[in-house]
């Protein structure tokens, strides 16, 4: 995948040499003025535009009339009350992480898309900048999620803090009265659920694949309490998967999954799990916990009659007596740099409306992206004593290093690394490799990538 991305980038860069107007960092409105997110005044900017724009999205569920939340159709109808002449069409993509990259390669993805995993340096080759980091950092959260060389190329659709979805009724039936704060406490709670209820303690959602990648989201702020860890310190850490001996860091995140599987605290046949069905099962009390982002809560609440039973707890790791949760960007809207100026402006108007007026983020149980909105959704009611950590960006000159290390090591952390997480389940269930054997493999791959990229090693996860 990395090789493919580099080839496409080189080809696009060549086109830029031929036509600097098409590939420059600045955008433009339909009337020829500079187009940036912060200059758009909703209800005034672009009122004379009459066009159709296309969005390629991962939210296929929102295209269904049976979706119990707010559908794309409903959002667009509200948007059209303000901009009746901008038609927005949405196409959903299944297995989005892969399909979006394929569409990006083909160039037929429309005017807007939810940005897939690409190197930061390549963002400028595909997407129109929304403005500079300096101009937007006081207006929206997560400006560093899709930025390069001082420009912001993506506006997050929502922010997610990460924890564990759980069924309160199941926990009560199991006699659990307090949320677990350590991996040991969590495993003990799963054992109580198995012993005292008929519910599946931890549902892995193995077969869906993409659901397994959620585990990667917990190895940063949640497991370290350090805003610099993911994008700065990890990139210079040797043996990052080793056990630090204090119940923290990546070792203890993934070990929860391994131990739960090894102890028989998951579904009977992980190969036949069903993502859509699991939402109904959890709502009805047949599942105790699922490790997913906060976005899943609203979906699970909406598929049955027991919405009040669905809660969201902090991830069970404590760092020096405190609990943390990573606050991170979800998929971000990107605008096609090769779309017409009119469609670029219409797209930016729609994205700003979705960010500031639609309430999409909180409707989906997420954190607002607009910094003027301080709403904390009810889903985080159990996070009062938890510190939210928004990862700091990579240092200058290392914007692509994480992606390079990910690609070289083939670990794909936070980048559709589903197979690696699935292997934890497989090896724990089949007793083929111990957890420490897996950790040794991951460390060797990561350390090899550090050498390949000639990284200066500054840290090590020391076994105490």
C-alpha cells in the first residue's frame, strides 16, 4: 500500500509541475476570491451557487431509511432549507478503508470524501486546503489530524473519546457496582458476568475485521496519559510493546484481549460474529461489553427497547492513580482539489454546516469539532474524573514518520491493522502462540522499521 501511494503521489506531483494553478496550496471561491473555511459565513457565502456535489462516505447505515438515528437524507433536507440550490448526493462505501483508497487512485470519488489513510505529505496532491493551522486552530478541534506544511486538508466529522461500551443491566446482574480501573479488575468483572449471567462477557466482533482495529486507539493517551506519546515519543521508542510492569502502555491494552479469549470470556465461535446482530444483542442484554469508540453507543441504543441499559465506561487502565482517555478525530471531510471552483465552494459550505449547525457530532455520541460548542454528550457521563488527551502533532520534519514505520513494520497501528488484532484472538483461542511471543514479534518488526528509517532511538519500554 505504501508503494502504491508513493507512485500516485509522484504522478500527481508531475501534473502539478505542468499546471501550478490546479495544484497550488490555495483554494478559490466561485467568484475568484480565496476560499477558506474561516471566511465562510453560512447563509451568506455562496447563496447564488446552484450545483450538485457528491460525498463518498463510510456511513452506509445513514443511507438507510430504517436507520434509527438522523439519516443523510434528513441532514441534507435541513441543509437545503438554507441552501436550496446546492444538491448533495451521498454514496456509501463498505470496507471503507480499502475502497476509499481504491477510489482515490481512480480519481472518481466525487467532490468530497472521508479521508482514508494517506501520508501527510500526499494530502496536498488530492485535497483542497481548508485554511492554515494558525487560522483554524482556535476555531476547530483536531486541526493536526489531516494537516501538512501548515495547511489543514481535512475537517473531522466528529471527535471520539474512547472507552468501552457496556450493558448496565448485565453488570448489575453480575453484582458489579463500580467500573474497573485496571486490566485485572476488568478481567475479574468479565469472569463475574460469565459466572452469574447468560451474557457473553466480551464480544470481539472478530469476523467484521474493522471492528478489531478499535483496540489500537487505546495505546496512546489512554494507556500513557501522555499527549506526546503517539505522534512523537512512540516514533523514537525501541521495544514499545514490552511490559513496563505497571499495568500501562500497549502491552497491557492488547493483553486484555488475549487474556479474555484465553479465559473463555468471549463468544463461543469468534469466526461467526455478526456486527449488525451484535448491536441488537447488546441492547437486549446478551452481551456485556464491546471495545469500541463512543460512536457505537448511539447505534446500539437505537436498535432495541433498552437504550437506558447501554453505558460507556473509561478504558480500564490507570496511570499514576489517574485515568485518561484519548480524544481524537474521526474520519475527516476532504474536498477534491480537482473539482470545479463552484463545487469546491459548495462542498466547503456543506462541510461547515455539518460541523457548526447540524449537531452531527453530538447526535452520534461524539465530541463537537467546533470549538465554540462545549457540549459534552451524555455518553460521557461516566468520564467526569477522566482527563481527555488530544494527541499533539508530530514534530516538524517527522509528519510522515509514523506512516513510514507502520508500513515498514506491517503493524498498521490505527491504520486498518485488523489482521494483527485478529491474530491475538486466534493465537489465544488456539493456544498456538503465547502473548509474549506475539509481543516479541511486534517489537522485532517495529525495531526493524526504526533501523530502516534510520530513527534516533530515544526511549525504550523497560520491563520492570
